[in-house]
C-alpha cells in the first residue's frame, strides 16, 4: 500500500486528440467569419447588378416600343395626308385632261378646288399650271393671280419626265401665303401625251409640326420627316 499519491492514465488517447482537433483557434474563427461575410456581400452585389441589368433591359425594351409606336404614328399620318392629296390631284388632273381649263371650266375648277380645300384635311392650297408654268386656276377665293412657277423643282421634274405618278418635293416657301409648304404634284398631259401642265397641292409644314407636338417625346427626342434623298 502506498498513500498520498494517485496516478490516472487516459485509456483512449485518440479520442482526446480528435476533440482537440475539432476546436478552431480564434485566428481561424475570424478568418472563417470574414470569408462568410465576404461571400454574403458578393452575393448581394451580384444580385443587385443582375436586378439593375434587368431593369435597364426592361427600360430599353419599353423605350424601343415607345419609339416604334411614335414612328408608326408619324409614318401613318404622313401617308394618310399624302394619300388624300394624291386622290384630290388625281381627280383634278382627270378633269383638266378631259375638259381643259378654258372659259367656264376655269371658274368651275376654282370652285371645286376651294371646296376640296375645305373637305381635305392638311392641305394649304391647290393649283393648276399650264405648260409654261402660269397659274390658270387655284383654290383661293380671291381669284387667279398672275404668277409663274416654271422655275420650281416640281414643275421642271414633271416637264422633263413623262411619269404620271405623284411627286413629293422638298420644302419651299409658298409664293401665295409665305408659309413653308411641302409640294405634292402630278403631271397633266395633252391629248397626244405631251406635257400640258402641273396640278399642285401644298401641305403646310405647320400641319405636321402640330401633330408631332402632341406626341410624348422628351427634351432629347427629335422627330422629323425626310425624303429619300435626305432633304427635310
């Protein structure tokens, strides 16, 4: 027997080592926490970027649809206006080629064109020119003024081209009112097919400006009409 001293030995040293190895040091714990926080921040950042990108794509798609609608509306307005002008000119050309412009027919044409101006929206004036470019009838109630338009581009075009289809010219200043107008014209032929004059309809630029101003376009947006050659 020995008294005062007691010794105890661990009969499972592997269990002890395993327990110690599963505990993290303060330094390792701090690193793990920092890594977790960084991962969360990165995930939030990526989610925010994705959401912003989706919003940007949605805004761009909405803007494209809005622009497309504006373009279609402007194009339709221009086509409708030109179609009405062309229908009016087609009727005038047919009357002039069949009945001429002499005598009572001139007065009849003047009354008819004045009425057409009331019935057809978007027209500023209607005119008939002879082969020399002289005004022989127009839509204004104060009668026919002695003027000559043989120097106008649309007159020269019809004089030199047998094409009977509609011609849309560049913007000019009206010699009758001083307004800026778009000339829409057709060739008039004599019985033998030779050049006999021009039927002209003028569309005021202000008509399209008033229409475009009603469209929802911001300060940076611009709407304009242009011919195939780039003329505004």
